[in-house]
């Protein structure tokens, strides 16, 4: 009787536990109860459309191989890019708010639920709006930062996200193509959006202020954003045998005329989430000094792909020509703040990938929705300051560096003189983060590495009286590629505890 009774109870309990999973939605627009102030959506309804753009006569990097002689003439092709555009829509717009995207395994399609209305009519009698270009990682796709796309569009921006050919889940190919094309794609899309905004027959006619453009990139998209912002790469990186074949990365070489010709004054600022490259010597102090627009860097302090001290933080330190900020999520890894929350379909182990696709989106410590809300808050403040010129945004960016050091002191709704808490955050919610500034006027010179051999490779900055992280070592001799087939070809360097790019 007891066994029968337990069985009878187990079925409804099991059904009750399973019901929420069956009804779960893959939402990209979650606003947690304690989200910071500027994370909230704006006043505009949002539309979203898919466009195709073709960049003619581009170098076909995939047809080149360092194991073969360099051709007399570089092969060329018409490079097709799929774009997703979010924009302020008509207040009366209605329709589907579902995005259909491929997951990390490049096979499974998932439905993402947001607020943007598919093919909605554009807003009338307003604009033009500043332009924001989103650039995903390797691999990724145009939906990876969709939570930012529709959030920003609701606040009066035209946002376009790129499917970078040879770098999406379904088109992933040799790494050299991504190295060469990432910044070129960003600049081409800027030109295309500018043209759309100035063509009467196009749906964005009169709505795109391309003269006020921001680039937002994640991982390899962040790498591209750093180059687009003005940082030329090193000769070392051009010559890597595992990099772009036959010197094709030389188009971005620091000091070269080809790189200087690509710098576009319409780009007013850039935001780089976990930008890759510094930890493999793609930049040095001279190249990073070429950055000519204010930049916000976003990083996890435990990033084992792009590196933190010798990676993202080193880029921030060496971008000496401009004012720049660094938002750090303590104990977060590479996925800090950029990807949308892992879809339910990613929770199952994938035999082809050899891991849970969930790992591609999530962080081991931080809740993704919380990271997204923090990112939305700071990106909103940054773009309001540097694209829209809103002085009120400064209050959200002029912060005590360590959030945990902030003192919350408010009486009758008014901050007292003792109040140093991060603006826009409720009491006890600004924790585990740092927000640091370096200005062009106080930027230190290049670090002195004279005694680096006696200090484990670390240098010394005589102005700030702080240590400088070791310079990246050339090559990948210390990389272990034994598990590369399970990690998209990437290896692991046990000495630096960072990932190594595919050979």
C-alpha cells in the first residue's frame, strides 16, 4: 500500500516539476528586479529586419595557404554578409517578437523571445539616430548580442549586427579570414548603413546618423573594434604562420598607409567586450597609441581566452592617446556581459561539439541576465555621453573605482555628502565590479622592461609607479593542441593559462 501511495504521489509531482521547463522561454529582454537604472528599455517601440549586403572584390583569404607559394595576384570574391537591424518603430506597430537563431552547434535552431517586432514600420517624423554596429565573436552570429540590439534601439539608436562570414556557427572557417576581415566588415557595414540612410527608396531613409557611429565588439569582434578605433597590429602578428596567410593581415599593420586609410572619422567611440589579441602580441604600445576615439573595455577578471592582466587590461593601459574606461566583473570569465542567456536547448550535452553548448553563453560565477543588465546600463551611459553628448550621463560614469568600497548614504531620498555609491544602483546591488578610468592627459609612457628577466617578465612604469604585465611571447610553441578537436581548433598554454588560436 505504501509503495502504491508513493507512486500515485510521484506522477503529479513529476508533472508539476516538468511543467515550467516545458513552458520556458528563451528570453533576451529580462530585466531583473535589482537591475541598474539605465538597463531598462527606452520609450521607443522597436522593429527588426534582416538585410543582405555584398562587399565586392574582397581578398579571398580562404583560398590562400602559407604551405603553398604566394600567388602573383591575390584571389578575390564578393563577400556576402547577413545583417540584423534594430530601429525605433511606429508606436502602433504590432507583430511577432520572436527571433529564430542557430545555436552554437550550427544545427539546432532556437526561438529567442524579445520585444522587437519583425519588419515593423519605422518611426515617422523623428531622427536621424546615431548608429551602433555590433560585431560577434569567433564563432558567433548576429543574434549573440541581440539583448543589446533591441535595448539600444528602444533608446533612439539604429543598431546593426553582422553575421561575419567564415566566423559564424554555420560558416566557421580558417582563423586567418577573421583576422583580416573583422574590421573591414565593420567599416563596410558603416558605409552600407550610411547609404541606406541617405537613399530615399530605403526603409531607413533619413533615420541613420552615420556621422555618430559606435562599434561594439565581443571577443574577435572586440579585436576588430580595437583596430577600427585606430590600433594597428604588429609585424609579429602579420608574420605568424598560423595567422592570416601570405601577409594579408598587413592591411592593418601599425603605421602602414593601408591601415591609416581605413581610419574613419564617423566612428566616434568603441566598446570592446573581452577583446582578443593582446595576449598573442597582436598589438604593442605604439600600435595601441593609434586608438583615436574614447573606448570602454569590458572584461572578466578570470578571462582565459583573451587574458586579463596581459590581455584586456593591457590594451586599456596602452591606449594612451584617448580617455578610456575599464569595467571589470570580478571572477567572471570570457563571456562576461556580451552573449544573451543560454537557450534551454543548450543544456544537453552535444556529442559533435564534445561539450555542453551552454558553456558558450554562460559564466561559471555570474548569472547571465545580471551581466546583461550591467552591460546595458554602462553601454547606455557610454553612448549617451559619446554619441549623443548628454552631460547627464557623466554621473553614471564618474564612479569610485571599486564598487564594494562605495558608501550608500541617503536621507529622505537625497544622497548625503557621505554617499559614494555607484549612481543608478540600489543599496547592496553594486558589488563584485570595478570601473576604472585612464585619461589621455595622464596616460603613462611605455613601460620599462629592462629588468623584466629578474621579475618574471614584468616591467615598471615610473610615472604611475605600478607594475606592467609581461609582454606577450611570440609564437605558440608552448601551446597544447591535444584537445583542439573538441575546442574548435583552439589550444591551451599551461604557462600563461590562456587559450591559443587554431593553427
